[in-house]
C-alpha cells in the first residue's frame, strides 16, 4: 500500500476474544512474542521487521516495532470480530520497552464502537522494560490533589510499572473495538519492544503509585539528590554551614544606598519615595535618595504558603506526626474549593492540612544556635535563634539575609508583611480587591472571572481594598508600589477572534442587569442610534434593538467586509480596561499619592488592556514564562507605549529535586536552572524599558500540592526543608551581582534593543 505498509496477523482463535465475552480478571489478550491469541494487528507507517522476538539486556524476550518517520505512524490492535468487553476491568496493560537511547512520547488511544475515545500521552523513558498501565477512565494527578504526579516508572511487586497518570476522554468499556499506539511526527525511525497486551481488574498498582510518596520532612520519598535530608541532625548541620557562608556573602555586598540604589551612574532628584524616570532613552526606577534601582525581586517570600492537604489521602504520607507530637501544632484545616480554572477537577481541596516547611524550621532550630554570631546578627543586630520551634523574627531576618546575600533587592508579590516592616529591603503590595460585584467569564478564568468595573460595587470594593492597603504605608519610603491585580482573564486562551475578543463577546451574551452589558449597549447605541445602523455596519438583520438585550446574544465574527465589527469590539474592550484601571488609579492617588501603581501583572492580555494600563499606571507589569522576555510579548509594541516595564514573574524548574512539576518553563535538570536564570536576566537588561525582574518563587511548592490549587513545582531558591539549592543560588547570586555593571554600562551608552548583553 505504497508508504503505508499494512501488516495483518491473523492468529489462533480463543474464546476470550469473541464479542460479548467479558474478561473478568487480569488477562493477557495478546503476546507479541508468542502470538496465540485472536487479535488483529495492523500497522500504518510502522512495521514489525523481524518474525522472531529478541532478548533485551535483562534477558526478557520482546518483539520490536519500528515507527517510521511519518505524520502519525501507528500500530493498532483489534479483536478478530466483535469487540472486547472490559466493563469489569480497571486498566489496559502492555509490556513495553523503549528501544532508543532517549525518551519517546508514546500516544495511546482506546476506542469503543460508539465512537468514544480515551487517550493518553506516555513519556516512555529509555532503559529497561516496564508494564504500562492505562486506566479505563479519564483521570489526572488532579484526582490525587496535585498538578503533576510522581516520576514513572515505579517499582511494584518486583516489576517496573509505568502508570498513565493523565487520561482524557470517555470510553464505553463493554464495547472496546481497538487500541492504537502511535508517535506524533517522528523525524527519524523510532523503535519500541513489546510483550504481553491485556487488561487488569485490580487497582492495586494505581493505588501504590501514590502510596507513601512523601517522607517525614515533606520530601519525595523515592528519589535521591544531593541536598536531600534524612535526619534532623542534617538539617541543623546544613543550617550552620549556610550561616557561615551567608556571613561571608553579606560582608562582600557592593556599596549601595540604604534602599539598594546604585551610587554610581545616573543621578536623579531625591524625592523621598520610589518612582520611575526616563533618562537618555532608558527607563529607571529611582530610590527615595535619587539613585538608579534595578528591581531584582522574589515572589512569595513567605512562611505561610506551604500547607498541603492530608485529609482523605493520609496513605500518601509515610510519617505524619502523632496528635501528641510537638510538631502536631503545624496541623490545620481549610476549604480551598473554588469555581476557577486553577481548581477545576482537583480533588483533596479541603479539610485537614499539614505544614512541612514550618515543621522543618522547628526541627532545625529547636536546639541552641549552631554558633553564636549569625549573619542576621552581624547585619541587623537581631539574633536568628530566639528559642525553640518556629520563630517569626528569626525567620524574617534570616530570609532577608538570604535575599540580600544572594543579590536580590526587592520583596515581590505575596511576601510576608513582616519582611517589608523590617525596613531592610523595598517591598511591593497587592491590592486584594474582592466583593459581590458582577463578574464576566471569558473562558479559562484561571483565577476567576473579570470584575465588572461598571458595577458601582466594584468601585466601592476597590476603594475599601486600597484604603486598607495604604493605611499604614502612605508615607513609607520602602514601598516600591502597589499591584492592581494578578493575571486577570482579559482574553480567552487561543488565537481565534472569539478568544481575542472574549471579553466583548461574553459581555454581549449576558443579561442587561450586568452593568458591563448596559455600558456596551449604550456605546453601540450612541454610535449607531438604532438597529438599522448597527445591522448595516455589522452585516446582520437585527429586527429590534431589544433583541440585543436578550441573554445569549451572539455578535458576528469580525470580517473584512464589515470592519466595524472589530472596531466596536476593540472600542468596548478599551472602554472596559480604561474604566477598570482609572477606578483603581484615582483611588490610589487619593489614599497613597506618593506611591506607584505597578500595573496588572498581565499573563494573558489584550492590546486594549495594556494600552489602558499604560495610560493609568506608573509601570506596566507582566508575568513572562518564557526563555527570555522578548519571547513573552512584542517589545516593539511595548516600546511604543513608552512606559517602564517590570517583569513580575518568571521561573525555570526541573523534576529532579523532589516536587513533581517542572514549572511553566521547565529545564531538563537542576544544573540548567542557573544558566537559564542568568540568560533571562541578561536579556532583560538589554531592554531599555525593563526596570526589573521578579523570580517566582522563594520556596519549592509541597510535593503533594500547595493548599491553594495543588501546584507542586520545584521552582524555589530553597526546598521544603529550608535548605537552599546551592548550585542554583550561587549561579543566581553571580548573575544578580553582575547586573549593576551591565546596567550602568548600558546607561552610559544606551542599549540597542535586541542586541545581546553580556553580564
């Protein structure tokens, strides 16, 4: 059949494969090595090159399958007639080995006769054979309460088991007609080795995948890495070593003004508070004393954000404290259930939790100080060991010592208030606006829907939140500024017009008791006067203006024939964004006139929202998850707005230090995180509009998922045991300390955007 070679193996019939006969226990349906079962095997752009099987390095005999370089090379298994009844089974099983020296992404698709499909993408590592198990129902690590599941394969009953943890779709298990294995566009032939194919009725292996995976210190129990702790004594010894190193690093800090401003370079007027100013084509943040300041910040410097739910999944934890244990004080209970994209499909999101991070701090410092003179004592005359257990003043000063010693100068969003109050480092504050105002849902709505700025209740909620946030900070020179919000859903995910203008389309579908819809209709009526004018401009037949007031009204898609459609959608979205940012800006100018509004921390955005933010905010802020900021947005567009830009989130994670998620931007291994950080910072320093970058985040997230939304990433400067990731921290420190020199050199000779900087 040309390039699509089709191989059909018609084999001996057995009753188990006859239509309608249920397989009631673990059963092999087909063996690639001894093909004695009635299964039809077909291939498309794949082949079985040998008629005989071959032994692997462990002596196990398997059969080779080669997937050719093609669009979708496939091997398909089907019953000789009828369908399989898997209604009493829990998982499909397949003995498989990657025959290559690198990992392969194997796609698995199970289809029933009614057209329903279950699918999964399997990361098939290089190495020995394993038994692949694919559950016969949709699932993901969220069903276990976490963003990502533990590394696969794992050892179970003396064999390697590779559990497909994320399965999507739906299946009628009593009518299974095919199982397909395929690769997506391999650029060269790839081989795997196959053995038995069948089903399992027991869920023991699936349960074992998550059993006992968290040890007494909150670490992944099955992994090993250099900084892993196996005793409380190791915690204390590591803390003593770090204090000595910190003392040395703090003594070698460059000479700066009290706020971290650069004493060399451009000079500005001292106005007593932070501000942004442009000089010779480059934007700068300026300290209260009038010195240039490049904000190197860290988000979530907090001792309060590491709780993880344990209720209902206690078997996941191998050594939780007993009720009478001293560490039992770090139990608590909460309810994190929210109807948001961040929590959708997540289980174990309420009930009892445990805080491994604080428990580890108590383990570390429950004895006298490891040595008399700490780094914090040297710098701030505050003893870091104020007694047994967790001590907030000690933690505060130690955390500030770390950040300063590592070359940081700013406390990013969601950092504990005590850190800023210590007046050792500039800090930022989020305006936590909440209330019963109307909400517009644009799609994913990761943190919830868009607040309706036309709703008077929003203005009242903003006024209340801003008054509270500014109350004790109005005259604080250490405050860098306020953030309007975080990662609002200004558009929907996707590149189509419905996503681009999701805010406008979603508003028109609402009822007229939503203030935003009334504002949109008034905007249209002021322009077109009546339904005839709108009908002509939009190319629709609108019989009466009142039809637009009905819930579910669907505006037409933009078109070249009717450019007014897109113009009107843009106009409303700009009106919406202007109203939102102006409301916040006006209130902040009243309550905190000396401080900056640092923008909306855009993750997903529209040009209208960014333009409005540039109009009403002192700084544009973006959460850029990319290898370099220039990949996060079109900087030519941003430069045209002529506003300073603060990158308020970026990170690089990996999966080889415990937590299972590698973050939004993942590196292959821990050793690559430091160079990735240095590259991102260097590329940021090239842009004359960028005035700082903030790393997300201070701590690794819990292995079993943070209380907020189940995220469990290795993203931190330190782990759950409070031990810094030494190699990463050293690389970060080197990059941070080089930044002032690069910045001042660029200031002396204005940088050309896009030209690489060398720290």
